């Protein structure tokens, strides 16, 4: 399809071609004082036959190779270059990606997360059911959970299956163009990935530059402006490596297709790489297509168990299997998802279960990954009830979720291990852990008065602070802001943390201890297909 439009006083000619149902090849040529060549592929992720594939840790085959060779290797019908690479590294680390790299549910390069722009890196990460996130935030299920393996990006709730890194200065966030840029005024070849507001339509976009193909290239802000317009209409967008690395490969079966160069399986480099040919780069993101689902696929997009074996399919493509029994594990399903379960998981259940190991040690599992931590580092003990295990205040003698009377007019309550005291309303009294009106043995009244919480500080893990109702729980000894918590970082702080390591509210910490993260040190194994 040929479309001719006027954009910013320059004549723009747009071309669209269906590669497969739901996959569109797009190119735009603009003339005038600032000629641009734009190449893109749009993908409808809701189409069952579509898959998303990121480079695996196979140096020379899927990373440390050019984008055309990658697409040929993995059988993609479209692909774009990915993350920036380590050009100062040596040996087998030369040109390794800088940021997050996941393939088949296996993390083979970690996300970079610091407070320094340029080191705080971005990513595009997709699940087996093709939910894609484009962001710079640390890829954890909840930013308040900051402990490690049970909050890996490959386990619940994220369950990322394929990911590549991107520049830490995001282009578009929730439909709004950001303002920062690492090279504000430079115009260069550019590569970007974006998702529309519906979360379904993905775009991979490359712009020529440095005179290649006659294109002048774009700045970061030029790319933002482009990606906010039709047909891209991006809601979230990230910048991939640009310059001579920018490469877009799309299948093109047309005779005489303009390729730079062409490859096997009708693959075609659509843009004009400024080096004259596709560059060897860190990694890539590919789009796959299966005309007919592999007969081994029980589900088109997901994982399932067959005995102790875990199998994976996406877009109708069989992505492989993993025998959980090799590690002494079982296989467990959660809807159209499955994982290997460490035999030490409480009750043999890998779905976010916790249990006490001893008086202070707590063990938990998330998507079958096992970890154990010590409640004692916060001056707490481990307790269990019908909801499972939790780190709790030692005064919670009836369990982490319980209440009991302190006197006729006052009661104590524990919620996920947090201890609090309150007084009954006038005219009510405490009976069996609730405030009730006279003659009413079952209806609770309303507790009022002060609450007492045990809050760890830098100097003591048993400092008591009495606060009126409604006041936020703040450690008065930490010198922090309301809601600060002195607790261990990922490496563990032993009996307490230094100033600046306070990071979360005490009550939030105890809540998250019932969720998929516990303790200060972890044992973990990664699996994936």
C-alpha cells in the first residue's frame, strides 16, 4: 500500500506491506532539507501464531553476531538489533550486552540498576503470553521487595521469558514524551521499540543516518516525536543501540526487494546500515511465526507439565523442555504456566508458600524457587498459622495473624506478624480477642487509643515507639523520612544497617515477608526452556 502525506512541510511517502496476518512491514521516505528514511515492523501480539524471541547465551550464534545472521539462526521473520555492548571488555565478554538479557526464561545477563543516569538501564521484556513491558525500573514484581532470588524477573508476578536491555533514558512513558537524552543534539541512525496503549501492538523501528541511504538521522527528541505519531502511536518506548548498530531485518518475498543485504529464507535488511553492512552487536530481539502450531504444543503460548518434564511453547513454536527430575524436583502448573518445584518448598507447593525452619529461620518458594532467611536480623521470630509462616513480633504468642485480650478494656492484635495494642471503646470490653458491647458475645466493638509497634533501629532491634492512631510507622532513631525502615540490603546487614540503607516501612516489610521474598541470604536455581 502506498500513502503520500505532508509532514512538517516535507513530502512523506509511506509504504505498508503485510508480512503475515498481524505483522506489517512499514517504511517512510521524507524529502526536503532534512530527508529521513524510516523502517519499521508492526506486530499484533494477540495473534496466536506470533512469538517473541530474544538472543540466548550462545556467543557467535545469537549474540556477538549481526542481526541478519541472528534472524537466520533462530528462524525469525523479523528482528532488530538490541542492547549496547561492552566495547572495553576482553575475551568472551567482548561486546557482551550491558543490561538485562533473558531468553527462554533464563537470565543470562543481569539488569543494571543504580541512581546514576547512564548506569540505570532500561529494557523490553516479554512473557510467554506476550505481555511486554518497556521500562527502566528494576524488574521486580514489587519495588518494596528488594531481596533477590524470589523476586527475580523470571518468577511471579513478572515471569519474563525474553528480554533485552535498552538505554536508561526512556523515550516515552505512559504516552508522555520524556525530556532527557544522552546525546541531545546529535542526529544519528536510531533503533527503538515501543508498545501502544492497548499493550498488544508492538513496533520495532529503525531510522537511517550519517548519510546512509540519503538519511540524515534523528536526535532522541526527533525519535520521540516520530513515535508519538501515526502509525506508531507509542505509549511506552525505549531506545536501543543506534549508529552503525541500527539494523532491521524483515522477511520479504517480493522479487527485486531492496535489501542491504538479503539473506536466507527471504530475509531482508530493510534499512541502510551506516557501516555499509550489518554490524556485529550485543544481542537482538526477533519475531517468530508458525503457520501451524507444533504438534507437541499442548498450549499455544505457555508451559505445562508431563510427569516431571516441563514443556514450553510460544506462538505455536515448541521452545523446548526441561526435566525437573534432573534436579530432584517436581513439575507444577499454575494455569497455562508451569515451573520446577524444589523439593524443600513448604508442603511441596511452589506457589508463594512459607514455613518456619526453626524459631527464627523462615523458608519460602516462588514459582518453585526455594530460599531461606533469618527473621532474627530484624529482632523477630518465626511463627505459623493457617496462612503459613511469617516473621513476627515475639509478643504474637497466638501466631502471626491473631488477637487476644490484654485486659478487660484493651487488646493486642497481630497482622502478618505486626504487633499493635489498642483500647476498647467506652461501653465495650475485650472478650476472646475482640471488643464487644455488653450482652453481645460475638459482635466486635471498635478499638481506640495508642498502638505500640516494635521497630528495628540502627542501634537496637527492639526499640519500642508508642504512636497515636493514624501516625505512620517511622523509626525515630534512623534519621530517615516517614516510612523508613532499617533492615538488610541484598548482601545482608547483620544486626543492623548503616544510615542510607533504610529503605522501606516496617509494616510493609512484614507484609512482603508473606509475599515472595524473605531473609537476607538466598539459595536459588534458575530453570527455563
